[in-house]
């Protein structure tokens, strides 16, 4: 599955501010930023990402996902402190 396809599924489904998807072979890394994650537990945030992708996961098209979720405020801090 193409990384842009994943971004196009997630962005409107969750009204994300930013979404980045990278792939290394069959392993996909997702970084999602949105107000929708505010107040959610980490498990609920992961479930929110999985929901729009479930058809692709159950078909086997996607199977290895690494997910990081942030509110816009958390993302600003992440970029300052943890990104080169």
C-alpha cells in the first residue's frame, strides 16, 4: 500500500492537522497530529488510527504499523526537543 493512500485515509477520517507515513519494506510508521487525540488514552489513540485502516489490515495489505500520536501542542514540543 502506498504511504499517500494511508495519509489520505487517515486525514479526513480523524480531521488531522498533520499526518506522516513512511514505509520500510512492509513496515509502516505513522505520525499523526490532531486535536482529536486530546484527552484520549494512548490505547484509544491507537484504536482511532486503526479504525479507518481496518479493511486494509484485515485484508493483509497492512500488517506492521508503528504509530505515534500527538495533539498539536505535544507535536510542537516533540519537534523542539526530539527532532534533529
